């Protein structure tokens, strides 16, 4: 939810839970369960400006709306793909500023996606190197096992090899 949406819904006042919204809001415990984030992390995200001020019940308990949960899920994707907290804060601030920042947000996401693609390529190269080493050690163990059990070690390319 953007600050503009908050202002339109509440006349510029902090978002409060209304009776008709109670079924559509979630407690901090429910959001923690759905996202895997701790209560402390959710509070930190709010304090750090990653999420806008969350609505409160009449008992001053945080009440998250579906839009808050969707935004949190997107933030988790950014975090899981390696975006720094500082960049996430910058993105959140741009988002809060409204549609005038769409081009800037798009540029940030494109840059992050390009960095992610580079990391994926590097991970694939590393996985391939690990696979080669695993294959090498499996061959060494097989050779050792065959030697211990009196089997002649076959030469690579031998006609007796099974393929």
C-alpha cells in the first residue's frame, strides 16, 4: 500500500482497522507464520522503512492487510536474490513516492536481475566443477573397491568396458 492509498482510505490519518476490515487483516503472528519472518524482523522492516506503517487495531495491535503481505513476499524475493537492505530501502522509498518513480524502480529491478543472472551463471559453473570433482572421487572409490576385491583395473577405452 502506498502512502497515497493510506491517505485516501483514512483521510491522512494512520490506518486503523475498521470492523468491516477485520476479516481481511492478519495479526503479526499470522504474518510471521506465513512469511517465516520473526515478529522482531517484521517490526524492524517497519522501523527501517521497508514496509509502510502497518494499520493498528483499537488495542494498538498491528493488523496487516493483503497488500502488506504481498509487499512483504516481494521483499523476501528481493532479499533471497541477494538485494541489500539499503537497496531494498531505496526501492521501498521509491515505491512509497508513487508512480512518478516507476522508471527508477524498473531500472533498479533490471539491474538487480542482471546481477542475479551473473550469479546464476557463476553458480552453474561452480556446480559443474563440483560435479566433476564428485565424479572423480566416485571413480577413485570404485577403483579402490575393485582393487581391494581382486579385480583387475580396466583401462579406459578397453573393449571389455560396458557402456
